[in-house]
C-alpha cells in the first residue's frame, strides 16, 4: 500500500486493526487465537475492504502489507487460528504444501476412511511436493511413508514418468 493511500485510510485501518484484535485471545506462545467461528479447516474469516477473507490473510494485510498474487500466508507457529502478524510469513503455494507435509498436516496423513485406496490419490500438486522433498534429500522410503503410497510411485514421480504437468491450482491459503 502506498504512503498516500495509507494516510487517507489510516483511521479506517486503525479501527479495523482493533476490530481484528478484539476478536482474538492471546496465549502463552504469543499467538493471537481467533475467537470467532472457524471453517472446517480451522481457519477464521474476517471482513476486510468489502470482502470476506481468511482471518490470518486479513491480519497480514492489515499489519504487514499487501500479499503478492499467488502467494500464501503461512504460520511459523503452526496454529491455524493464530492471526499474530509476527507469526505469519509469505510463501508460494508449493512452499505451503511442503510446509504442511513436513508438519504432518497433509490430507493423506490423516486417518484413512473407507474410501481411501492405497496409491490412487497422488495429485499433480502432491507430485510437485514429492520432487521438492526428494531434491531436499528425503529418501524415497521416507516420502512414500509421508504420502502413504508405494516406493515405486515416488520413483515414478521423481523420474518424471508421471505427473509432469505443472501445478495450476488457484486455491490460496
Ligand atoms: Zn501464532
């Protein structure tokens, strides 16, 4: 946000920042825990500049600045309800996904349900994360365990036999 725009909006921003803070409870880790409703993924929502957005993204905009296109706002504290701007940082969608996997929060790392079939649900996004993990030095065995698939699937992905199309998913966190 430019200085001039900020000056004109300053009062509104300060009022809006307070509206954000009023909806949080601080905890011993310094997290500002959202005390409003959260969606099924555990994220709060906040109405900002005429639209509803994720509360942690709104906090980033209010306290840190604009979020570049296609960037995600990630949590250092691994607490989705937290909107403390100093606990937030920007990352690409792929970085968000790798971060999620490393913290054990991927969908495939949750308990299986009866519709789950081994090795059938690697998406292109998963494939991109798999390649990044492999380049980062994780073994095929480790990655296979993270994704709950066979080692041959991981090898196929890394050798480019499958899932070679780049990620084009527009969802943002
Ligand atoms: Zn936090």
